[in-house]
C-alpha cells in the first residue's frame, strides 16, 4: 500500500515536471518567434525562417493538451467529491483565463489585420516614398551644388597655362580663392601618382582613406564622382583635369551628419518597407499562429494551476472529511487531525474538534434525556391506557391524531376512520366548541353505544402552540352508572329525610290522640280548649304529612314552597303547645320581642324548622332533673 502511494506520488511529480518543462520550452519558442517577427533577432524580410519554430511550438502545445486531457479524464472517471471539486475549480480557472486571453487574441488579430494593413496602405506608402524622395533631393541638392563648384573650378584651371601647375604657391592661392568664393571646406589637386600639387581647407590626407576606386573610374571616364566621406560629415567630388599628366581635382563641403545618416536610414527603411509589403500576408499568417499558440499556452497554464491549486486546497478538506467519517463510525471517540500552518484550515480543524467535544457532551445529555422521555412516554401511555376515560386528540381538520384503547371500547374500532360520520352528536359538540371563544368546556350528553343509551360526560380543551390553535383534546367519561348511583343515593337520603320528617309529627299526634282517649274515659270533655288544642295539633301534623307525601314522588326537589305572610309568634306558640302536650315535665318559657312579627315564608317549612329545634333542645335536657326551655327572640 505504501509502495503504491509512493509510486503514484513519484509519477505525479514526474508528470508535473514534464508538463512544466514542455510549457517553458513552448513559451521560450513563442518569445523567440515574437522577437523574430518584431525584427529584434532577424531581418523582417526573413519571415519564412520562423515557420519551423511555429511548427515545433504547435507540436509542444498539442502535447500539453494531451497531458491536460489525460489529467482531466482521470478526474472525471473517479466520480468522487474530490473530482467534482477539482473539476469546478479547474473550470473556474479556465473560464477566468480563457475570457481575457481570447479577447486579447481576438483584439490582437483584428488589430494586426486592420492596423498593420493600415500601415501598408497607399497613404503610408506615399509617405515612405515621399520621405525617400525628400532625403534624396536633399542629397542631390548638395551633389548639384558641389558639382557646379568643381566644374567651375575646373573651367578656371583649364584657362591657365600649363606651367601654372608647376607653381604650387599660385596653385594654392588659386584654390584658396575659390574655396572662399564657392564656400568650400576643402580642395586638393593631386596627380594619379599621388603627388600632391596643392591643398587648402581641412583635408587630413594622412588620417583619411583615399577616395574609393569607383570614383577614379568615373573620373577617368570624364564624369564627376560625388560621394560622402566615411563618417557622413562631408560631400566630396572628384574630377579629372585635362592635362598631360593625369591630375585630379578633389573638393569637399561639410554637411549635417544627422541629415546624411537619416537619408541613408530612410533609404534602408523604405527598402525594408517594400520588402515587408511584398510578404505581408505571410507575415500576418505567422503572427496569427503565434497569438493562437500564446492563447493555448495561457489556457493550459490555467488548467495546470487550477489542478495543482485545487489539489492543494482539497487535501486538507479531504483530510477533514475522512476524519469526520471516522468520528461518525467511532461514535465521537476520535478527533480531527489538526492541520499544520497558520491558516484557515488549521483554525477550522481546531474549531471542529471543539464542536465535536460539545456534540459528544450534548449527545450524552440527549441520550439521557431521550431515556427519560421514553420512560415518561411509557408512563403516560400506561396511565392513559389504564384510565376509564376515552381520550381523543383532533387537529383543526377534524383528523384524529391520538386516541387511547378505551376509545375503541366506547366508540368501536372504526372510530378513528369514521368518527364524525357515526357520532353526529359528538361531532356537533366538538364543532360548536371549536367555533366558540371558550378554552374549556364540560357537557353531558346521551349517546347510543352498542344499542345501549349511555350518559357521557364530555371534557373539551383547546390546545395552543405559540398562541395558535392547533387542535382539540376530548375526554369522554361514561357516567351512566354514576348517575344511577347518585339517584339511588338521593332516594335513600330522601327516604331517610321523609322518615325523619314524618316521624316528628307522629309523636304529637299519638300523644294528642292518647290524651283525648284518656279524657274521654275520664269524661273530662268539658275542657273545650284542651280538646280544641289536641285536635288542631292532630289536623296540623296530618296536613304536614300529607304535603310531604304529595311531594315525595318528585326526585329532584323538596316540597314546593308556598310563601305567605304569617305571624312568627303564632308559629312558635303552636309548636310550643305541641311540645307541651308531649312533654309535660318540661317548663316552657317564651319571650318574643317585639310582638306580632310578620314574615313572608312557607308555614310548613317554618313549622318543621321550629319542631326540630324544640325536639333537639328537649332531647338535650332530658337527663336533667329540672327541665326548663327558654325561647328568646329579639
């Protein structure tokens, strides 16, 4: 495995080095071609000389393209995150480099096609030709001037005698005179043997070369040879004098050296211009190929940099991803390897390790919380399923989301699917509650369950989340047996109450009847008040029993109240008289202030009230020797 990784690394290094070497070679060749086409390394007229270099350059570029395509193909077939990222990154570099490079290439081609052609159009040709003509006319002007001077001097010499040439002083004065008159800078007369006859001006024969051979040939033919000197500072003329001994007149006139050099430069430039004009199409073709080659080089360099740079950026990212996957497999027991260097990846790896530590702590807390929640859930489910109530939770669309097992016993197994269809009275109560402003409501309804009429207690509550209504919680309790038990208990209480209430007047009735019986036996019928009191007591108590019995059939209420204005002292006096008959051993004292107190009340209930008070009071003092009852009312 390690050997395979090392081999792969060496291959990649060799591939990168080979790519870089070919790129530098192609770049240097492109630079050489550019300098050659620009005239820095060769004559502009020798455009054909760079064709071989351009062919070699394109061969190297094709080789670089193949290497790049091989790299990109390997990335594509990997089909991993690394490949996707490198493709995106490299594509970005290609786009960034391709757009400006292509624009520059297109601009250069258009510029060369239009601009360079404008350099060689008819107007430019006229300017070049005009410059050449101007430079030639300037030189011709000097030639004509010096030609006239040498012809004039020659004519003057021809008019002199033969012996004139033997007198050097006169000959020198002669030349000096015409030098001043014709504004010459130098003049010399010499023989073909080299014998100097006369000389005036700035001639330095010893320091200068002799006139070129071609000038003597022209002079021997009778023409005038006109030429500049070696340093382009003078225009000179050579003429053969008509004499038996071959003798030559040699004169010179100073001119601006810059003018002469410019004349020569203009002539050379004009010659090159004509040469380039003839080869312009070939020149343009070579330049176009150079621009395309440079464009390809820039794009290939961008691809190479994109791949290298993406690999450098991707390596720490892949390391983090690999460590993250390992952390997931190890259940947060391992850590991410801290990336070396003072950069964002180092910071990211350290931050991720801190985050992993926090996640580990939070995970443990979450697991503990989950365990607690599961226990609570099981506990809640156990309680909900064990309660006797049916519990149902509806959303706002009347869809049942939760329900316990008791609901099936109450409403059947199809309650969840067809609740609102088969339970119209329940659904109507739920819809009314949802549309109301109440948050809680309790209502009792009668509902037919499995053919039996049941009394159900409905508990409705609205469920809110962030102050928004989310649903309705319904609790259903079967209170049929409870209602029945309550009724039975109520009947039992009523029976005890009725027995107590009936028992109270029976004693006075019994005693009154016994006293009447005793009085009748003793024949004391003359006591009319006594007899009237006993009979009224019997009648009153019987009426009370009759009222109780008439109202006994009503389950939910006691006897109806019949309010009327009665005297309180008469009610108290009647009850006291009744108790006097039954309790002769008790002394009754009544003190009511003020007299004649009238009340709006039910006389039967008031009679029962005072009867119970008197009876309970008498029973409480039954063990005392002296029995007295005091009734005070203020």
